[in-house]
C-alpha cells in the first residue's frame, strides 16, 4: 500500500483545548441523547453497604475485589451535547474475603471536576492538558488498582477502597496518552498497549509497562490518518496495531461534536504486526475490508508464521447514529493474519449481536478454547444473553437471564492457579430494569446454565457502564 510520509505532529494541548472549547461553544450539537436516562442514568451518590442479602454460597477460594467502571456524569453543562463516552468515571465494587461478602462501594474517580463538586482537594499527579476524566476500565496491576480511558488521558491510581491516589502514566513522569485496554502478558507481567490522542496527528504509540508499574518502552508508530483505537492484542512475539476507518473528523469538530470521530466510507481496515521488541519500521500490515473492532479477545502465534486474532467485529461504527456508537451488525470472528502476504483470512464464529469478549486470561497469547461474550443491542428491551463459545467444537451455550434482565461484562476466575480452562467461576453484575435492582452473580463456569453459585443483591440499578475485572487479593 502506498504510504505518503507525513511527519509526526504534536498539537500543543493549550491550542487544542482552546479550539475544541471554542467550537463546542459556537456550534450547538444536539444528538438524540439517551445517555443520561434509563440504563445510562447516573447514580447521584457514593455509598458503602456491608449488609446486603447473599443468596447461595460464595466460594471460599474467592478473596479479592470485583470492580466495575463506567461514566457517571456529575455536572453536565449541556445535556444536549453530553456523550456517553465522556462522563466522569465511577467505580462500583464488591469486596470478598475467604468467600464472605465484605462490602459494596462506589466512588467517583477523582477528576478535578468531581473534586471541585465535592469541595475536595485536587488529586496529585500530572494531567495531559484538559484530559482528566477516566471511565472505561479498572484493573489490577503491580498489586495496585488503576482506572483508564483512551484518547489522551493519563491513568488514575486508586486505593483498595477506590479513593483516588494520583493521576499519571503509572509510576512514570512522562505524559503520553493511554488506553482502556492494556494487555497483560502472564509470562512477563508486562502491560502492553497501543494508544492515541486527538492532539497527536498521524501517529499512535506502543507503550509497555513492566510488572512494577514502570514505563519501559514508548514507541511512536506513524500512520497517515487519525483512527480511534480502542484496543490492541498481543502474542508472544508481536503487538497487533488496529487501524480501522473510524477517523478524527474535522467536520465533526467544526460541528462541535463531543466525540468527533466518523466512519470513513470506501476506506480500509488493517492490522499492523509489530515485533514486541522491534520498532515501527518493522511493522507488516495485513489489510482487510472495512470494519471496526472495539475489543479483541485473545491472539497467538502459529508455527507457520501466521497469527490468530479473535475479536468482535462491527460491520461499521459511528456511521448511522449521530453521536454513536451504533451496534448494527456484529460478528465474533477468528482472523488468521499472514504478515508475509499482508492478507487476513476471516472465519465467523458467531453472528449474533454481542460484545465484551473475555476469556481465561492465564491463556493470554496462547491457544485457548472458551470465549465469553454478552448480547450487545442498544435496545434494552431486547434480551442480552451471556454466550460461551467453544472454539474447539464450534458450540455456543446461551444463558438468557430474562426480559429486561441484562448481564454486564463477564470475568472468568479460575478455581485455583492450576485449574483447567473452564474450572472456575464467571463473575458479573446483572441488572433488572423492571424492578431497578442489580445482582452480583457468580456462576459455575462448567455449569453456566445452572443456578448461580451465589448472588449478592443490590436493591438499586447500576448504570450500564463499560468494563469490569476481578482483582485477587
Ligand atoms: Fe472497551
């Protein structure tokens, strides 16, 4: 593919902030905004509950925190312009000790906006210009808890009770955009990520953070466009760079859109295969028809030099619905990347609307058998089942929770360190829109259709949110 050489350009944050805020002011933008009501509705409080009803028996082997994060805007200046992706972050969590429920708590992430609203001091640590809000993922690393988002903002460290400790690129003083989706290599303990920012024109970055939360590599990767990159994938040899045609739109910026990224018709999708220990000059691109991927599942190297990548694939994104995203058509697919020829073989594993693929992450970068997804329609009267895809037999198990009862992202926790791939539990929050409640649910992964092993009953509805993780003690 012919590539024009465009130099890397970093727009000063003050310039970007000024232009962005000016355009927001002069160009009112009013999408069909459902992001402040129904399943998106923010909760107006922080609370701690230690006396919730537990049905069943929480496995004694479980000790840790189940944390979930999503947008929970505290002070929306212009509801017509509010976008789901941009609200202040809030973490919800369940603490379990030796199989006993200890607490539920929720806390806003300490952005300056949130701390101003509560008359709290600003949290320490650097900011990347205007970017201060994180709301997309919360995960454990280096024995600590971190929350993160894409597109320019630095991660935030939280303490064990979700109070904000500091902002910053882990334990580095460097300012570089991060992502909601770093990938842990279980063999090295490193986090690998591909990151982008609207202020970094025509390049993205590959960032490696070691097992002690130190940044050990930042490699700039030139692109000749500015895609929205939500995720990446890693194998034992490579990091996979997603370059799909959802691009920063000058028209969207001038229109004052809060998330000015648009689908580009008649463009291309490609996955860059870059050696983890190499540089951008070593990338080989594998090209395929236009599509979009928010989330990869797992990826691994094969003996013949090809690479397997499993992902939820959207036919298009930010095309149909002003202020998107739209969930029009998704497939869970297995791609085989051939770096030698630059081609991709695509195989559809499942063609129902689904998202948030997860698996037994002890097997990250290795062949694996089971992938879990959930129904992803943005019509919340639809059923949102939990799916388990058996990648060996092709069989899919479907667990339906019922009308208006929706599981959120599911996490697999092994019974013990050496347990088999499906020998453990599936953890999730399940919301019931009809009676405005939420259950923290533990399923036996080998009996996914059976009665839950345990449920903790929350008598309120948790907002839709984005991602969750089990953070073992
Ligand atoms: Fe995500």
